[in-house]
């Protein structure tokens, strides 16, 4: 059963499509025209992409290793760099480096072609008005025979056209005062355009077009992809973004080394001066005392104290570094600055704290490029940095105390050594003291000089954090739109839109629109189908005519013999419908005529006493007929029977005046007497009755009827009326029911007739 229903539905779909075939032709033609116009007008877009690989820091562990052991995945470092590459600050730097604030193009046929390397126009915005400063606008320049025409457009209302003989001079426009300069001779009759927008909008526009993403979730490779009609510009922009990213990263990494270099240079300047003074003191002492060289005892004393002196120098250096860092941390003006951390601090905990502090400070600086101080993330980082500074100050106190303890120990050993020196002669003792001061300063100087060289080597050896794997390049296969695909899409849309409209039409249509489906659903015999009467005449059958309508009524006449009960003499046939306008009067009139043409005596009774139409159709008087007979016993039957005027064997009993009590009249004995007498006089009694879904009059006549014909109209009667008729049949409210489908168009009547009436 389901398979049968599916086949019927498919047939219905095919029928509807064939019925509206021209919708699809128009739809395909319209969309193909629109697609062709779009292709000719829209500049093709090309995809440009690049790939970079983030270098890991030397000595750092692979962050993925620990994650994989825990069953986790992802690369948070690479994810952070994706955010950096997508940031407004980086995009602003790249656009500014390439000067892409204005979009230059020229008219090429129906398209605008982007000019990037050598734009024809350059515009100086001398004094833009307030609206232009906050909005986007375009400037168009066209060379004419008499000079140049400058058009400005901002929105729909702000427009202006200015004609000048030469470019370069300030002109007043709708956007303010501007000066247009030509970078090269302009081609005649070619329009050049410059689109200007606020920098924030330009940055947002480019950011929305460029997609930055990891190649894989756990990968260090990042891809940058964009698509536009200007692939050369896109290649330059992606390359500039990578260069700016590398430059910013190098600057961030070198900030600590730069601060350290400044500190070392400052300390070297001080130590150099002190070392110079110590050396001068040694030289002066030798000269004053005429000493050519140290004697053996002085040399032994100095060699014996060499180890202690180096240790003393190291402790003093560490104390100096710790004091400098403590002073730096307590200075409120430097609370957002980086601390020199690679200057040789020996304490591991303090060095680690300095490294963590600088890493957090760098992260804060990076976020501040695209955020404000009141950002919640910045506020949280500020609190973290403040806590870390307090912890480091406490750590510095502990480190300083341990260094002083060691310094006192070394000083005790130095005091012991000094006692030995006191036993030496006075001149020798003073000389050793001067030499000791000179050697201490010399060791400090060598130590700081070595750190300066190490720091300079680190600055010089800094590598770029991002290695370019694939330079920005246009994908030659990415041209969009492609004409064949565009036309295929247009054809698909041209077919889809009419199909959608037809679907909505069928979905919203609740009328009977399929004769086959009607026959399948109705639970009553079908007498036949009637085509739409193209002549729009009430009488469709005439003696000797062979039109489609006449033949179909003859077919209904033939089918009546099979539906009427056998041995029925002078049958009474009720012709009704569910609603007004189904054509029951048309069917009853022409069925009666077809029976009369067989030589049978037929009477057509108008019992639709609420809305009588038979008298009008046959051009008869509407007064003094059936309703008077039913209401007045004095009225005789012969007084209400009139010839039809269409055929000698057909008589009519028109309804007459509309009574105030139609239901009561139909329940009187006069109705039974009327039809008993008509059965004696006529071979067939055809009764035109009221619609059953609106009033109950027809149900009251079932007692005198031998058969009931329900008339439904193609694409007029609601489909729910089929269920209503089926309920009438199932409940036995009317017996011996048959159906006629009226108004079927042309060949869809299904009987092989294609000519019109």
C-alpha cells in the first residue's frame, strides 16, 4: 500500500512539474542572466596562503611531551601566537608599513580592478568635514577632453562633482577639502577610484578577511589564508605580517638584554674610573719611592691572598647586583619595566624569580598592544606582578644576609693576612695595600666586561621566532567564481526556486487538484469527470453536438444505469455538492438534457430553495413556482411545471420565491405527494438541491431519493470535503451516493478528448 502511494505521489509531482514547465524555463533563464552579469561585474577572487613554523627556545622541553603522557593534546603556546598574529596591533603595523589605508582601483569593463604596486592616484585629505572623518567615502577621478572630473560619494545624500583643468590643487567636495595627485598619466575615459575609511574600519576589514589557524591542533605550524581580487596585495600583506611578528617578538626578547647591557655599561663606567685611580695610585707610589719591582716577600703575600681576594670580589659584585635589583624593584617609576636578569646573579631562586617576573611582564606588554589598562586580564596581571615584586624583595633580603655572612668570613681571613703584612717593613706594607686595591678593581672590571660580551653575543645571535615554511603565494586553482560552476549553480537555483514555489503552492493549496487521487480517496462510485467549459455557457449539451463536454455528459448518463438500483422505476436523483460554486446546477441541468435526448420524459426540480439558480439559467420567471405549491395546497402541480425551452422531453419546476422557512417546507407531506405524482408522469426526476456542508435541506430529501450525485470541482472544492463525503457514506446519512468531478482542464479529464468546446 505504501509503495502504491509513493508511486501516486511521484506521478503527481511529475504532473505538477509538467503543468508548470515554463516556471522552470523562466527561473533558469533569469538566474543564468543574473549569474553572467555577476561574473562580468565581479572581479574574481584568489586565495593566498602562507605557512610559518614557531621555533622552540633552546634548552626548552617539548611542551607536548608532558601533555601526551597525561592523555591531553593541544599546543597552548601556538594557540597564543595565533591570537598575536590575528591581533589589531600587528595588523595595524602591517597595513601602515605597506600604506594600505586607501583602496585604489580602476574601472576595467564592468569590474573594478585593484591597483596595488603603482596606484594611479594619491589623495591628500587637507580638511575633511566631521561626517567624513567618521564615515567611509569614495573619490572617483576621470580624465575628460577638457580636464578632470572629480566625484565624491559618502552615503546616499552626500555627493559632489567637481571639474578641474589640472590635478594637484585643493578642491572643495562633499567630504571636505582634498587634493588629488596623479602618480602617472591617467588614461582617457577611464575611471579611477579611491575608497577611504577610518583606520579602525580598515584594520577590522583586513582582519575579517585573513584567517590564522594552527595546521593541526598539536602542531607548531601556523597557516595564514586570505582571499580577495588582489593577490599581489595579499602576498605583500601576509609577508609583512610575518615580518612584523618576528620583529615584535625579537624586540620583546631583547628588551631584557638591552636593560642588562645598560646596567653593565653603567657599572663598567664606575669601575673603570675606580680602576684607573687604583692603577694611578700604584704608579705614583712606585715613582715616589723609586721602586722598580716588587720584592719576593710582597709577591708571596699577594699570591697567598689571591683566592681570598677573588672570593671577596665575587661577594662584593653579588652584593652590588642584589642592591641594584632591590633598588629597581622598590622604584615605583619602574614597576612596569623589565629587570636585567642575565647579569650573573648566583642565587638560583632569585634568578628563577627574575625570569618568571620578566616573562609575565612581557606577556603584559604584548596584551597591552591591543587592550587598555582597565582590562580585567591586565588588572589580574598587575596584581600578580605586585605580589611577585614583594616576594623577590623578601628573597633579596635573605640573599643579601647570606652574602654579608660570607663577606664577614672573608674579611676575618683578610684581617689575619693583614697582620702578616704588618710585620713587613712600612714601605713594603703600603705598597701591598695599594696593589691589593688595584687587583680588586681589575677583577671586577674583567668580570663585568666578560658579562657585557656575553650579553652582546646574545643580542647578536637572536634568531627569528617564526620560520617561513611557505612564502605567501596565490593558489592558481582557487579562482572564484569559476564560470562553469557559477552557471551550474544558477541552473540549480533556477530549478530549485520554482520547485520551492510549487512546493509551497501545493502545501498551501487545499483544493482537489488531482482527478486520479480524487478517485482513489473517495469511497463512492465515480460517474465521470467533466472538462472545464471554455464557452462559459450553462447548457453544454445540444442535439447533434459532439463536443468534449457533451460526450462526457453522455458518459455520465451511461454510467447512471450501472449505479441506479435495478428495477427502479422513475428514479429520483438528487444532485448536490459540499459548497457553493461546485457546479451542481450545471451538472443537474446537462444530465437532465442528456437523458431527455434519449427520448425519456425528464423533469428538473429546483429544490435549492435558499439560493435558486435554475430559473436564471433557463431564463424563466422566479415567481409562482415550487415554493408556492409547497406552501399553498390550492396550487396545482400543473401550475408549476414549465417547459425547459431546450428540449421537448425536458420540463422544469423552478424554485420560485425564497421562503422564510425552507427546512419546514421540505418536511411537509406536500413534498412526498409532489414526487409521488412526478414518478407517475416522468421517467427521470433530477433534483437540484442545496450544498450539504452548509445546510441540512438535502438530508431532508433523502427519504424520497433513489440516488445522490455529489459534485466536486477541480481546483475549487477543498480537499477536506472528500473526507466529509466519505463520512456521509459511512454513516448512511445519504444512500446510493455517486460522484462527479467537474471543471477538469483539457486532457486531464482522462477520456482521450483534446479539443475545446
